C-alpha cells in the first residue's frame, strides 16, 4: 500500500500505534538495532562566525597564536558557563590537504576523555538499580563469568569490584606486561593466533599473570580496567557498549554524532578531522599482525577495541553538552543523581582517585585529559561556573606540555574577558 495516499486520520493512527509500540519496547529493554553513525541524523552545524562577538577577541588571538607557535594543523575550543554554550571556534584546518577552515562541528578523537563517558554510563546503571559499585566483576558470583574471565592465575582477581576498576585500583601494573591495550601484536604471538586479538583474548592473556597489588590497595592507571567496564556494561544491559551509551545517554539528550572511532584513515566519519603525529617515532607495526609499518595515528592502535577507555570521537560542542549533564551545577538537570556525581569526585580517602575524571582540585575544579598519537584533549569544569574544552589533531615534541600550557593559556585568556554575550549556542545545534 502506498503510505503517501493514506488519509490523514489513518496516517495519524499508524504513527500513534508505532510510537506506542516503540515506547512499550523501550520499557521492556528491547535491544535496538546497532547504531550506525554513518546514517545518523546530522544536526544543524555551528560555524565559526556564530561565535563572533565584541569582547571575545582575546580567545581568537590566543588560539591563532597557539596553532601557529605549536605548529598544529588544527585546534578547537569551546566555552560553556552554567549550562550555556558561549563560544565555539576552530582554528587551523581539519586536514593539511584542504583549504577548508576548521569549524566547531569537526570531530576529534577524545582519547582518555572517553573514560569519563564510560564512568557516566556505569554510574547511570547504578542510579537505575542495575549495578552496584561493590559488585564483584569476575568469578561465578561476578558479572563476567564467561571462559575468558573464569580461570585467572591469581585468585585475588575475584576480589576486584566495579569501583576498583573505575578508580584504577584493580591491582594491575604496567611494570608486569606493559599496557595490554597497546600490545596486540605481542599478545597475538603469545596466544598463537593470527590477526588482532579480541578483547576477550586480551583479557585471557592478562589474567594469566599474577596481580602485582591487592585489589583496592594501590592506584595504577589502567586502560585495560576501563575496557573491562565496557564488558560489564554489555553484560548488564544485554546491549553493545556503544549502543547503550548512544540510546540511553547521548540521543535522549540530543547528542547525535558522538561515536567510537575507526582504525583507518579512510573509514573515519565525514566530519572527523585527520590526526597527525609529527613526532620522531611516528611509525609502528600494524595492530592487525600483517607486519606492515604504519603511521601511529592510523593502523597502529586498535581504536575499536580500546573503545570506552579511549575510542570516542566528538566535536567540542557535543562534548561540552555531555559534560553539562554531569557537572553538578543546578542550572541544568543532570542525568545522574547528586549522590553519584559527588561519588565520582570523592577523593577524601588518601590515594583514592576520582571516577571518570583525571583530577579534582582543592578549589572544586575537575579535569579530564586524553592523549593518543595525533590527538590531545582536555576538559576543565571550574568552580566559578565555567567549563571549557580544547581538542587538537596534531602531536609533536611539545605535546607532553600540552595540558599545562593549555590550562595556563585558558586561565590567562578567560580573565581578560569582562562581558560575555547573553546567549546559548546549544540552542542552535
């Protein structure tokens, strides 16, 4: 039947029935079709000129110098206060071979800022009563009980809880086998398999080793631990990790384009920048076991498997929109309970790290950073109501000073701006 020829009343009834069925399905935890960012609805795009306003010239000039002095291909900055987006501009270019200017809608790899997204997903499950922070992760009574996780060499693995993973106190150390998420070729050889290892295979390899520390006793930054949290989310929700975040956190809040990145240059989404590694050692063996030497930015790291520990891609504007939902400010409703937000930034116990965030300062400023070959990211939620993010698509010999330089630069620049325009650019997205 040709739907275009149905009478308006009948068409309305069909739409209402469809919406009712969708609502019933979501209430009953139906698993939606896998999310495909290539077919996602593209929202209206913010452009650089929209952020032009008297008094904001210090931000423009600061980042024009920053891109030039640091020899960056591109950098993007966004500033929010009390839930309102006040400024969003790109500087430089999304890729070297184009004359197109970098715009606020261009997307960057977030690297370890992704951990804040994963932590938010876990805390939402806690608020929804589907998970507890003290739940055991491994073992017969744990969340993950499949073969890959069921026979660890060190029985103390069974003591690891969800909160241990969130706070990087699972007991692992880089001194044992290095970072397993960046050693796919080595792990494949050790396991005697061809091609890149799946995460379950990486996990089975890691669990063959003794834990250097008792779970909960010592902080050791762990990408692997956050990838385990991805599997926890999948097991509890019966949904792929990315789909859960998309359908239960991002899309309900009109954040439509964030997605897990792709490994290869030609597979990136249309608005994603090209990432460049201009450091000296910018070539490595391909993660897929082919033996080829590839750029560190494309083909050396398995971004798809890194996933919730470092795989998300976003524009600075959508990233800030997400942060506004978990920042604890009363100007806009948060998606997490007040108790969960305070739990994430609770560092009162000596040696306790924040959940999701990288550092919580004494003045109640929260920071999250991320670094991968060709990309650096920083988010600062300040105690005075301002939150900002800076994303770049180039790494070089100066990159190790990126965070300290950008923090100083933003502090100096924001102090020069006396009058901010009365507007909310989020309303234009």
